[in-house]
C-alpha cells in the first residue's frame, strides 16, 4: 500500500525511567465487548514461557469507576486504576463502548501522558476512537472496524483512516480493525519485540495463524515454522523429517527425501501431504526461509553466508523466496529487526524491585515495507529460484507474520 507523502515518520520518544518496557497496561471501560477486551489479556497476561513465549507483565486498569459491566451483563473488577498506566511501556485500549460517546477525560489524559513519556499505545477495533479523542491519531494512518471507519474519518478529519487494513503500525501508535484483527496486531507486537519464532509459538498456543492476509489470501495461509502434527512421531516419515530439519544447511531436494524414505517420489508426495497438509517442496522451502529468518535475527552472518547455511543454491534464491514469503528482502528484514532491538544498556534486564525477564524495546520506528502478501507462484519459479527437486501441482504460498516496522496488515477485520 502506498504511503501518504504528507505523513513522515513519527518521532520515537525515549521511554522514561519510571516506565518498564515489559509492562503492558490494558485499559478497560464499562460497556465494552468482552471478546475484544479479552484479547490483550490472553496474549500478554498468560505465562507461556514453557512454549517459548517471552513473558510480559500485565496490568489490567479500569478507565473509569467500576464495576465495569460488559457483554451479557457480566461485571468486571479491574485490579488497577488509571494511575497504574504510568508504569507501562505499552498501553492497550481494546475497545470503547460507543462511538457516539466521548471517553472519560482522565483516561484521555493518561493516554497522552503515556505517549509523551515514550510508551507504545495501541487501539483495538473501536479503541481507535479513544486514541483519536486523545489526539494521538492526528496526522497519522489508522484503521478500525470497517463499519465504523467512515464515522472515525468524519469525526476526526486529521486521521488518515484506511478500513482495508487488518492493522496499522505507525511506530509508537498502532491500531487494528474489528474483532479478531486485534489478535493479528498483538501477534505483530510480540513478533516485533521478540522475533518470528516467539510469535509463531504463541500463535500455535492460541490456535490461530501467525499471519493473515487480505480476503483473497486468508484461505491460503499456513504456518511457517517447524511445528508438525503430534502423530508424526509414530509415522515412518518422522525420521526423514527430523533428518531434513537437522540438515537444512545442506543442498538436497525432495527426491533425496523420498529416497531416504525408500519411496517413489509420487508416493512420498502423497504420504507427506496427507501427514502434514503441505507439499514436501513447499515445506522444505518454508523451513529454509524460517532458518534464514532466525540467522538474520540472531547472527552476524552476511546474506550470502545465511543463504549457504540454509541450503539455498545462491543468495539470489534466498532473496527470491524470502521476499515472496515475508514481503521484504533479507537485508531489509535484518535492518528493521535490529532497529527495533537496539543494543543499548537500557535494553537489558530489569533493574527494579519487581524482577522479571530481560526487558526488550517495545517501540518500533515507522519505516514502511512495500510488500504485504505472498501470492501463489508456479512450481517452475520455485525450481528456478534454487529450491531443487521436481514438483507436482501449484503450491500455495506459506506467508508468515513477520513484518518490518510500520508495515500494515491487509484485509478487513
């Protein structure tokens, strides 16, 4: 999607000393829908370190006097008030009860102060109306539920509203479209903070795709990770799959895997697809790209070295597959990832009395990526790009949710 030329990168403020990068405050109001309200609580409030998901510290804050009555007449009592927002490096407004009512003045002031002090502020669905009322969306791109986008644009003409997006990341201000798009944005935040592998692990626990595309692509998306069905452990192909994952640095094709399984290529393709839901060539390329993603995030290897260590026949092959699946070149991806995770003293562990896991920067620079999807591409293109091996049929692109900062997610909520 093109960028409004009048909208330049928003300045990124340094987080003040009293705010912690790993603390996420969720601001709840009475009358809000329970589903949207629960999204950030589930993503940031559950300890899933056993699954490889980094831990956040969650503060659930009442944006007004409670108890807070929500969908179905349920009453919620938040353990914290607005004052607790002052400790958070990320503040989430998951929903607002009515697009025709003004939010409480105290909550708006708390959001303005949080933003001024370097916190990242997120509005899910109708939560964008609260951010707009606080003046945080003026001159910025934003999205909300498509039903309410015209109202948001009319009421706040300084906001660049785009209802086609699942979410918009403008650095320190992020908004999402309706309902489940809030999950997409929260996964994007985890990915930006901790990398693609952590976001993929969280997505598996939530049983959702790590990335969704536009409406035409939603049905074609698959996970890009090492996960496989649990029953593969008892299947004869398990040993072949394990060998492939341990030897991604070597150049081999699907024919070699079929030979290791003592099967014809056709039988191997059929068995592999039945077991994993993916064609073997798709899966192999996906694993190589994921390995490249990890090395770009966690090593100093050049792009040429990364290509060699992931079994690609050339850096050109790596760049082609990487861009198709992730929407950015390897160099752009690495630069964007490192821009979000500066190696500075204040990006280390906690230094306060509350303890906790090592902290990471939560804000992202508002650069843009020009690509947003991974459309299907012919098997011939896969082979020409250096994947190796024959193919059958037309595979679907396995898009992953990793995005460079400032990238927008396609689709309606």
